[in-house]
């Protein structure tokens, strides 16, 4: 019995490769989202520390110039946070698109994989049927040969 050969092996390899690329792109996009999220959290912590420092300095007494610098600093942090939130929103859209692409690529690969599995099952079933047929023919031939020997023995050669 010859080994099973899947005729669409190259297509299956291509689809697996496309799925791997989609996975890598999704992972990269998700990593970008995580980095921007961490940056936003840092900005929020920095803003809160600056706000607390401003409160403390206000209690001790602060000049209008220092107050203006604190407010400019806090406004700058707030502006950077808003920009980072815009970037985060765009990155999340990219993640969703790439997730959809990965799903599509996975379905495309799965279709070919299922076809391969089906053809392999059919091949094995056909091989088993063929082997059973050969076995049945051998039993039939053996039976005929036994009857021929028996007839020869009874009727003399």
C-alpha cells in the first residue's frame, strides 16, 4: 500500500503561512496597544504626583510664576495623555481588523485541513476495502484449491 499524498499540500502550507503572519501581526498590534496603555498609566501617575505636589506647594506658599509652571506642566501632561488616547483608539481599531484577518486566515486553513483529513480518511477506508477484497480473494482461491485437491484425490490424478 502506497503512502497517502495530499495533492493540495502546497496550498495548505501557504494557508498555514498566511495564518502565522496574521498571528504575528496581531501580536505586534496587541503589543503596541499594551505599550501605549502603559504610557498612559505613567502619564496619569505623573499627573497625580504633580497635582499632589502642587497642592503641597500651595499650602506652603507658591508664587504666581511657579503656579503657572505647575499648571503648564499639568496641562502638558494632560495634552500628551489625550494624544496617547487618540493613538490607543486607532491601535485598537487595527487590533480588531487584524483579529478579523486572523479569523479569516484560520478559517481558510481549516477548510484545507478538513479536506486533507477527509481525503486521508477516504484513502484509509479504500485501502482497507482493497485489503479486505484481496483477503477475501485469497480465501476463495484457497478454498477452490482445496476443493481441486480433494477432487483430484477422489478421482485420482
